[in-house]
C-alpha cells in the first residue's frame, strides 16, 4: 500500500513557515534550480568518518541504484558495525541498559518515514523506509515500530554487545550525565546522495545520546530537524546534541537558506549561529554539526566545536574532510 496522497498534500502544501525574519511557504511559486554542466555525479556525503558507508552508497549509485537505495544501504553499514557505539547494534544504551534506535529517511518526492525508540532491530533505517513506502504514516514508535519490523520478517536481536554493556556498567558507578563532545553526543551517521539523474535523498540513523533517560528521542528521526530534503533545492542532515537541533528545526532551516540563495556552506554557518546566539545558550558544552548539498552538487559543513568531519565520495575520491567551526580559541 503506497502512502496516502492526502498525507503528502496536507504536510507539504499551504503551510507557512517562519525562517528568521522572512516567511516562506510551500504554496509559493516553486524555486527553479538546475544542475550545472560541470557537476560530477553521482555524489555522496555523510557525517563523521564513515568511508565504508559512503563507499557502499557509491557502489549502489555506480551500479544504477537510486539515491534512496544508496543512503539506506550506506547507513546499514554503520548500523551493523558493532565497533560503532552510537548507532545500530553495539550502540551505547540508555540509563536502564537498553539500546534504543531512532532513524528517518526521505526521498526525492518529499516522502518520508521514521522510527523512534526502536529496540531489538539492527536496521532501523530500513524500517523507516518501509514506514514511508508501505504505510499511510510518517512515524512509528516503540513497541509499535518493533512489531511492524517483525511483521516484515526482521529478526529480534540483542543490540547490547559485551563492549557496550561494559561501558554502561562503568558509567553506572558515578552515573554522571555529561556527554563528551564529539564522542557521546552525536548520531554517528546522516547521509545525503545525488544519483546520476540529479535526484537527492537522505537518511539518518542513531542510537542517540549515551546513557540518556529512558524514552528520550533526539533530532535524528524528526523530519526537518535531523534531516530534510527538497529535490529542487538540496538536502541537509544534522549531528550533535539533538535537543538543540530540534529547537531551531536545523535541517529545514539550512535547506530554506539555500532556497534563498545561500551556498551550502553559508547556510550551515547561519544555522549554527542560530544555536549559539540563543539566549542562555550553553554551546561551549555541546556539539552540533551540519552537512548540506545543493542541486548543483556543491557541499558544505560547519559545527560549533572543532573536529567534526564530513566524508565525501565524488569523482572516484572517498575522503574525510574536516569541518570549519564556530568556537575558535
């Protein structure tokens, strides 16, 4: 069963949204943007150092797959990596010792799906895609999302590895909740891809903050916060302290700034400035980073603190790129 048209129409038309001092609306005349002839496609970018994931995504694209296929399968690489402690199997648990996953995905048509507080299923991004494509909903949560996964044939797994369990028990000795910047307070992977047709898709998947309160959901599964795609303009994904991304609807903001004519780099920098300039912002003690791509294939990345990075695969080169950042010494 495909997504009901009324859901798409209700969410994507006639909705005025405030961005800074300007008002933009989906009811306005569509912004026209075309690929430059110099753009090298396909293209993949992702948060942090995830060359195996971008490599898989590029393999899909080079074999004729869509951008949607690429971001799903790229993210699945990190979800299955038990050495990666902030996504999928092996992710660090909440305070109760439970690994809970959040994920979302969005295609070129503006369709989207997500799961929140999902347990016992490694590939949360795949369940999110099924929610998008095969249900009339955008988001499934908790036991409902888990049950849907079983109905699809996904197998129940224990996501808490011995290594993550050991780290959790060590944390419990003091139970001090202060995530370590660039280590514990980011979702490991958000990915954007442009396929050979120039179509853009994105995905984001995470086990969330280490040792979070039970039931906590961050920005990663929230369309407009952790991820946003507009196939006429570009896409953005966020990483870092999800609560701060949600407060500024960060990924949507970046895309709308690109709609207004800013480059991906400029848009990411403005979005970070919205966070650090908030009254009583404690930005010195948390990290947020954005990566973005526009329809021309230009990319950008920016963060609050140093050492955030973007992995980019384009024109045969799969490389990690250090992001510029706000908080200079």
